[in-house]
């Protein structure tokens, strides 16, 4: 207690290095790549919104 509280965080184990990171999983969901019907449908909607003329960047 004399040195205060240490917020050093969790110790990293060797098992953590093999895991898929959240960003990769999120990308798969966004593109509908993991074959979920809902994800594929949402990805299709996102694609249509992105391709709208009003959503395109102006030159």
C-alpha cells in the first residue's frame, strides 16, 4: 500500500499470439464472409449505400 495501486494490466500468455484479432473478425462480418444470412444482407445494403451517387466522393 505504500507504493500506490499498480494498473499494469494483464500478463500476456503464449496462447494470445495465435488468436484472430477483433478487427479481422469484424471485417468478415462487414463483408458477409462468414455466411450468416443477416450479415450478408447487411453487407449488401452497405454496398448499395456506398454505391449511391450521393455517397460518392466528389472530384
